[in-house]
């Protein structure tokens, strides 16, 4: 299978991955042949790319960390809880002052969340990840603008579980961490849509209100007895930073390994939130909000390294970097230097990733520099070190 943008999408192409709507509902199933009518509708969706079946690429299958079924159920569980809050906010004053007054009476949030469904999805996600021999953070999700927040929460949850598993968290700790990550942006539901969906730069007042989502999320979660307080603190603290420059309480970190601490000193970021912060930052880089250009894995790694120690827990960042595939299977690449085959400017896809040589994948070249289809050519970059490639970000 290969990735194509909506501009490259054509009638007659066959979907290799299912497409889901804003609420997680199935729009088109894997194997569907696109016709002219469907093509027009797909081009109206705000999707970054599509997975398409292509002759000769049947063996190229990106690693799928969780099943489409679990992803759909997770979307639905997150959406249900966000809709509970949306319904409560329909008649409220959504100014800073109005929201402040609304949040004063926290009893109104007492056990309003549907925690059972989220917990079930958390358990299924953990089972999928810890049952795999080796897991890389390769999240090839397809999202819509309206469903962005649901998928973002799920991607952060998956990344956090993979990280915590590397730190040998026990099952109880994994569940608390994952539950908090899935619901950590619940407070965003309280923020007016014109702020959360704004594509231009936020004003000082708008950004100040947006930052309140961390506090609002914590207040809501802690009023629900099915949600552990440590999970609620992930919502509260996932924007705190190691140097104390984060929000909302300017907590600090010590860049230590996020394992069990006998005492959590006052003013120190909780270890769960440290993991969530790193996962949240990475996902925001490679799968950003609509209208924002995503970064390649290599670019994201550079950003994480820059933020390590001062902003993000250095030990967690160092661990995540070892789990990020620079050239994930199925993604687009371009040859930027080739004197042997004279294919500079040709493009193709990654067909095999090497753990021991992450910058030397096997690639299948499929298009010339004029984007015309050619006879596929398989190149093992470990055996052709003089050929240089770069990651192509689809947007």
C-alpha cells in the first residue's frame, strides 16, 4: 500500500485502509473502489492523506499498533464524554469570567463521565501493545478536522503506554497513565470553538483562556469517583515544564527516570504527567492540528532534543527517540542524491525498516522526477550507501 494526498487521489483507486468520520463512524471500508461521486466527497474531507492499494506493494504493510476496531471504540468513548460536557456548555457564558463562575460549583461534575467505556478501551489498548514483541511509535492514523482531538488523545495514549512499558510500569500504573492520557484534553471541550479552531495566532486573552483547559479538565475529572486522582493530575500537569516555565502552576521536574517515587515533593511534576507531556509534544509535531504542516520524524526528534532537560524530561525524551522510526514503512521518500542510477528527484516508499540501521531502509522507487509512474525498483540503502534520501511530508 502507498500514501497519496487528496490531490493525487483518483477514481478507480482502491482503499488500503478504512476511513472514519468525525465521530469514529466507518465512512469507507478497506477494499472500497473509489468512483467519481465518492472522489468528490473525499476531496471535501480535511484529510492529510489516504492509504491506497498499489500493484507491487502488497507486501508493504505499515505496523498497526492497535486494530481499527479498538481505535473506533476509543474515539467513541472519548467523544461520548466530551459531548456530555458540550451539552452542559450550550447555555453558558463562554467568556473568561463566565467560565470562571461556571467552574466554581464543581459538584455539578459529580460522576457525570462515562468512565466504564474509556477503561475498557484502555485495557484493550494496553493488551495490544504489551503483547507485541517490539513496538515502534509509528502512528499512521487518518483523521478528520472534527475528529482531530479524539485521535490526538488516542495517539498520545498509545505513545505513553509504549514509553511506560519501556520503564517497566506494572499493569495498575499503565492503566492509570493511559486513562489520564485519553481524557487529559477533556477541558478543551469547555473552551469556545472559535478559540480551539482558530487557525491564526491567538491573542493574549485567547491564549490565557485556552491554557485554562488543563485546570478545567482536572476539576472535572477529580469529581468522578471512577477516575483515579493520579489520572486527573495528568490533565492538570501535562503542560508543566521541567524548568518551571509551564502552566498552570509552574511546577518543576528533575529529569529523573519516571519510576515509582516514595514521596512526591510539593511543586514537582508527577511522573505520569512527565511521560504524557513528551508523548503529547511528539504527536503534536508529527500529527498537528489541521492547516499545520507536520514535521518528519527526524525533524520531530531534533525538536524533542532541543526541548529535553529544560522543558521535557530528558530521560523520557531519550527513551522515546529510540522508539521513533526515522523512515516508517509505507511512507514517502525522495532520492536527493544518486550518481549511480541517475535517479535524483525520483520518489517511492519505504518497504522495510531496519532497527539496527534506521537511516538505511529498503525503498521501492515508483515515480520519476516528473511524478510519472515507472517500473518499481527495489533499493536496499544498506548496500547502496552513496544514495541519499529524505522523508517527504504529505500535506
